[in-house]
C-alpha cells in the first residue's frame, strides 16, 4: 500500500529547542535578549536568513550584517554549526564583546572545540555522554553545563489510536512498526526494511509505516524505497507517509517505534525523535551507539529496548517484544513517558537554562 500523504506540519527539531529555551526566558521574566547563530528558529526568536550556510564567501559577504544584528542582543547563542560556520561564527562573541554559550549536539573536531573554548563562556551538553566528551577533550569542567533538550510533553502525548488509524486509512488489529525520520542508510532504513522481509513471513498482522522527512541530499530517494518494497513484495503491508508529517500522530499509530541508527553522526545527541516517541508513551527500540547517548536515556526493558545495529539483533528484539505480556509492554511505555516528563520536559529543562543565562548575564 504505497500511499503517500503530505501535510503542512513542521518537524520538531533543533530549531524548536532554541525556541523553547527562548520562551523559557520570557516565562521566567528574564529580561535577556538572545541571538542564535546560525540556526533559523521560529516562535520566540527572530528568523535568521543565512541558516546552514556552507560556503565561506557567502558567510563573509553577510558577516557585517550579522555582526550589526547580533550586537543589539545581550547573549550570543552558538547553535548547531555546520562546516565552515565554526571558523567565522566562533569569533563573533569576542568581536562583539558579548557573552556566549555553545550548544553541543554531537562530537566536534578538536580545532572547532579549541575555537569555541577561546570565545564562549559556557558549553551546554545535551546529555552525560556529551559532557564527558567535552571533559575528555580538555574543556574545563566549570564551563560545562548539562542541559537536556526540552520536550513539549503537552504536545507529545498519547492520542486516540483508533481515530488515527481511520484518518490514515490503516486497518485495525494490525501490529504496526514505525520508522520515522530521514530516508537515510545511516539512520538504518535499509536495515529496517530487510528486517521487515523476514518478519512478514512470521507475522500475518504486520503493518509498517515509513514516515519519511522531505530532506535534500539523502542517499535514499523515495523512488528507490518504493522499488525496494515492490521487489520484495511488501506493497500490502507498507504505508509511506512522506513530506512534512505530523510526528505526534505518526508516533501514536505505532505499536513499536524503531530507531535502527547505524553509527555516530546518524542523528544529534540525543536524537530528539527518540525522546518524542517516548513522550507519546510508545514502545521504543533504538540502537545503543555510544556517541548518540541513548544508554543514558533508555534502560533496557524498563522504558524501552536497546539493540546493536544489526538485522539479527533487531529481529530478535522485535520477536521478543511480541512474546511479552501486554501489561508489561504498557508499563514499559508508561515508564518511557515518565522518563521524559521527569527529566526532559520543558518545565524541568528550562529552569536549568535560565540559571545559566542568569550567571552569564
């Protein structure tokens, strides 16, 4: 069932993290204005027209306007850099004589950390792995703050699954596996599909949803994915939802949400989609890759499941889940949501960010 649906919804990603932290300052009556560079943000921040620049000439051309703009703010927030961004934007806080924080989502090259350390007042690590990583690279402990990415638990929550199945034209009484994210080999999409070929032979009630982001430059095209599905006779069980999907609804359709990341760099650390699915009270299966920091979030068979990124391990895990009692799986799903509520909710996380800003400004 190669259905394709496009809805005008936004993916929840790093830009929303910035927006939520900015809203937190207003909520706590902190009179500090923050300019985030270079990521484009939505609510609560001024959109930035040179998001994700990749070429040095373009950055230099716009640097004067960027400096003039950022000079009017109290705090510079260096966030989610790409490539050449480090060389130019890392110098801005010192040039502008403004306090700055650097949000670290994934391991960085030594020269990038050296530049940041010279020019920022505080590093914000997204979980214990990143905090330990920064320490191992020589960043002073006093400059490192661990602040988890904030998840809107009022948005990401359990919904009426029966109504959603009707909305997406999926038959009831199906056991649904979900892949949600970029159409990318490093995120494990091919691994997932090869596992489905095996599971189809054993599970008569299997349905699979591929919720694919419309992202340029990925190594798997929509047409190649459809060809794979046809080649292995998966048309009757696979539903493709492509474009800017509604992640809350997509998560709530699934019995199990699978994140078979293949290696470091497959996602930010920690992957926001994993936290979102857990907040929606879903059973989550995720690759245990050190650099993604998943092991600090998921405790195996308590609030989710950890696997090695292999077809054999994924199949074994999924089969064992199907053999578990329904009440135990419900408890694991509830524990997943409680984990996000207790440690990653906007209310809990924002207070930590506010404290950092107060200390700097």
